[in-house]
C-alpha cells in the first residue's frame, strides 16, 4: 500500500538524506485521491498522527526500505501534530513539513537579482510566529547544493531530519522549525554537487556564535531593540563632518583591560569602564577593531567568519547594543573596523560553502591572499556584492554604528596586490585595477550615506589611488575620510632618528603638506605601529628615558596641531613601555610612574584644546586653514606654522623644536599684540622641565618670516608650543 503513496526511490532518498526536494514528499500530501501524512525521524519506531484539535490518533505505517519513514491516511485535510515513539521514549511535535514558505515573492525576486539591501531581514535565523506557531525561520544561500539541512542539538546534528526547501532559481534554501528558540546552536549540513557531504557550515548571516573554539551559529533575536540615543542620532552628523573635531581612540576590546582572573571584559563592563575613560580623555570617537565573529584570537578580528555576529567574547548582540547606547548617551561616536577584503579558510566558514567557489574566486590568482592565507571575495558576483554591502548597512542600522573604517582597501583595489608577475589576472582592459572591488566600495558608500543619516566611512588605503574620499558621482570611491599612511610612515621615520641626524631628514616632517588637501585625511597612529617587533611608540623614540618621553610629547604636539583628524591606538596615550600584546591587558600599572601619567595628561589636554579651538579643526582638510611660517630651518630642527579657522576665529601658531637644545626662537606672527601659550609639551604636569613663556608672548612690530610682527618664543628642548591670538 505504501508503495502506491510514495515512490520507493524517493523514500530511500529521504531516509538517506539525499532528497533535494523533501517538501514534495513529506508533510501533508494528496496521493491517489487521498490525504496522507508522511513523516520521517530516523530514531523512531512508531508514529501517530494527531489530526485537528481533538482528533483520534492515527497510527502510521512504516514505509518499506526506508527506516524512520511512515505514512498515515487521514479522513480529510486537517491540521495535525506528530507523536513519535522509539527506544522506550515518546515525543510530540509540530511537523516542520506542514508549514508553507516564509519568504515572499518580492524577497525571492530581490535575492535572485542580488539587490536586497537588507539581506539580513530574510536570510539567517529569525525567531518568528509562522502560521500561528512559534519557532525559527532559517534561510541560507547555497545555489549549487543538492540538499541543505539545519542541524543542532535539537536533531542530534543529523542532516536527515530537517532538510530545507529550495526557493526556485534564487539558490536560497529555507525552512521553519517549530519550537526552536533564542540561544539554540545550529549549523548547515550541505550536500554539494555530486552528493559530496561538506564540513558543517556556520550561517553566513548568523546573528550569534558559540564561544571559541566551538564555532556553531546561535539563534539570536535582534528585532525590536530598545534605544535611548535619539538625541545623539539626530545630531551626530554635525560631529562627523570635515569641519568637526574628530579624535579617535582605537581599541581592541579583548586587551584594553582585563577583569580579575584575566577574563575579557563584557560589553556591559566596557559600557561603563571604556566609555568613562574615553570621555575623561577627551576623545570624540572609539574605533573598535573588528568585532564581527572570528575563530582565532591571534587575527585580532581581521579574519572574520561571522560578519553579522558581534563576537560572543564580550556578550550577546543586545548587550553590544547596550554598549552602543551608553556611548551615544555620553556623546561618544563608535566606528567599526569592517573587513570586506578577505575571509579565512576555516572549514566551517564561507570557503567552498556549497561545494563550489561561491563567495570566493575559483582561480587562486584572483581569490587567494598569499600574505594572509585567506580567500578573496568574488566582488563581481552580484550576490556576493549584495552580501557585503548589506552587511555594512546592517551594522549601521541594527547597531547604530556611527561609521565604518574599512580595512585593507589597497588589497581590494589592485589585482596585483602583493603578487609577482604571472601571479595575477588583469582586468578586462589589461590593467591592475580591480573594477569589481571598486564598484563594491562605491556601492557601499552610496548605500551607507544614502540610507543612514549622519554616518562617516573611513578607508585604510596606503597607495596614491586618486579620489578615495571624493564622492562617487565625481569619480571617487565615496569615503568620507582616508587614513594618511604616508604621513605616518614619514614622520615616524624622522622621529626614530637621533636628533643629531634629523637635519638631514627635515622634510620628512613637511612632505605631508604637499598632498594634505588631496583627501580628507585622518592621521593614524594605529595598532599596526606597535606590533610585530616594531616596538611601542616610546621604544621608537631615540635617547635615554627622559628624552624618549620628551620626543614622544613633541611628536604628539606636532600631530595634534597638524592638519587632519586624529587617531591613536590604546596604550599610546600613556606611552606604554612595551609593544601591544593582544593576549593581555594594557600595562595600566605604569600610570603610577609620573612620566607615563604626564603623557596621559598631555593627550587629554591635546584633545581638549583641539576640540575647543576652532582654528585647530575647522579647516583640517582645506588649504585655507594652514600656512607655513618656517618649514626650512633644518639646522635648528624647528617647524612653525599657522592654523586658521573661520573668519573671525582666533588663529593658532604651532612651533615644534625637534632638537634637545633650549632655543629662544624669533617667529613671525600674523598680528601684533598678546599671544597666549595654550599648550606646552614641556610643562611639568606632562613630565617636562616646566620651561615656557610664562603664559604667553607679545608680538612686536619687528618684521620676521615675511611678516610685520614677531615675538621671541622660548622653545624648550624636544617640545611643541602652541600660541593663540588673544
């Protein structure tokens, strides 16, 4: 009888987990003019179908040759539940195959077209009520798979139990599993082309993950959050423009500070401790090194597997939201380090996700980073581009991120990045530019700025690629800002040299002004400068202990007065003595040493003055805000320049002495009268010798430096002095 109701070949395929269209076999079906229920559980010995609300149980008949598969005939079409028995146990459940699709036709159309801006709203795992029943909807893109199943503790990680429904030509598979709730761990079991069973895969759009070294995705509810940051969100745009004072504190959450027992701080603890510290230090923004879920601590997050999951190392998605909420209520913006350039080869990740090169290129000359042993996204595939752009929007919308700092942009822009001749594939015009990656970055910026108000995007881009921070409709990439890697390399190279030799390298400090207005620059002293044997910022400085501190104070004084927004990596603000170690807390105990405490005091004041004085930030990206007074005095090792804000704003003159010699230095000034000393890095409170100008200088009618007025300024050894028009 059962052979008339189900094809024996289909029955075996169901029992063996090979059937590509299980919804055409299982559940309530009309066969031979009769309504029948076909149920499958490989651990069952008996099945009873419970029709209606109080119908009499109907015992199902086993299907020959297909252990665990049963068929029961119903008197009429009816709702039902399943009661299973086996090995001395009994369990009752809704039948997942009784439920219709969740995704609608518009979703299917946009998914197929690769234009679904909010991909996370349809893919991933969503706790919902479907057809009156609570459970979780799962959806995943795997176009070349022969069968996809959801597996977890709820089905003994057995891919035969919950195979999914293929949605037409979109390549998306979906299913609704009743009773699955938040906190459930899951993966996808995929049979690739030819029936090959792949390693279990985490969800590419999963919102949560297990703690490493476990790596399953975890069902997390992210819908309907509660926010208290409306005031910040309404006004943040004016705090993130080229006219605003932007001073960024770059943080690795796992090693900024540790709790007793060497435990990483939670998002809840960071919302108090980190945010309080950043407010006290006067930074305007926190930049989080990547927090998208990643398997290996040593990657610092730069090899992410779960692009849609805030790392569980510090808590759940909603606890991360609470961190964001507190930062915004305290007036602090938060930027996310976003990594669209590559992904790791971990077996549970995106690599050969459905048994084919799906997210990556098939050809390793296009799809493999030799430096990092990682895979490169296939940017030319519309679904992959959609995945990345949608992920950027996800962080901005769902977590109220104030912006994205995009990692390793140079590696995306060029097909020959870190490759020898013959190791890369030219573009269609025979060149090295990666047109497809460029299009992804442009689309991301258009989407970010077009869909979310007041955000900022930042490129870590180390080449001379033109127009990184130029709008897309003017031929640029569309970023708001670009890291000035050239400035960082040149100035640190100069600072590393013994002062006696600096006169031969004087223009390493001035060269950045030749191109300072070509992009909207951020001056970055990032984590990359204090790892891999490069030493700490303090270690880079020449001289003995006191001179090292004086050099670093002078450098920070130079940096904060130089055109461009500011970024400083954690620990650099108090001159941590050794280079950064991601496995442990910063050396906060060093603040008990006056020189380190003094450096922290200096950075706090640099931030305050930078924020409070418009001349130091309003024209950070415009030539009208800067004027050299003295750029060529290599013998004295002195630099002097003028910073100007809007018409009517008091002007600021910055002088920097990069030699260990105390100098009475005459400097031309743009106006006569009193000029206040608003910052001196040699002040005792910063650990210096307290040599200065007794609060200010008077500009007399003595021509100098091509100006009608000048003043004699005391420049302590290895120091920066800032004067403001009184």
